[in-house]
C-alpha cells in the first residue's frame, strides 16, 4: 500500500485508477493497520498498539557500510539475549 502503480495498457485503466486512489486514502491505510497490524506510510494513521514507538527503534540506514550495520545488529542481538 505504500507503493503501487498502474500497468501500462492494462485492460481496465479506469478501475485501476479508482483502486489506486482508494489505496492511498486514510481509510485504506487504517484498515491495513488494523487488520494486518502494520505501520502506515501515512503520518495521519496511528500504528497498531502492538508495535513499538517508531522513535524508540534503533534504525540502520542503507547508506551505512555493511560491516557497520552488521556490527550494530550483532550488538543489539547480544543485548536482547541477556
């Protein structure tokens, strides 16, 4: 739901556009957050209560070298094993 597109020369572009418009709505993202229990890409949709606060998560960025990300992961894994 965070990324979707229209297939060029698809059989029913009007219906596809309508679906795309719906998938981007707050309503659709709220349904996904409720049923699938996942975070929405939209800022106006609250995450499911079971998920940790996003700001509390330790994030690794794709721009960091692999060995840096691996070291961070291992440190977190060892910490959680205690």
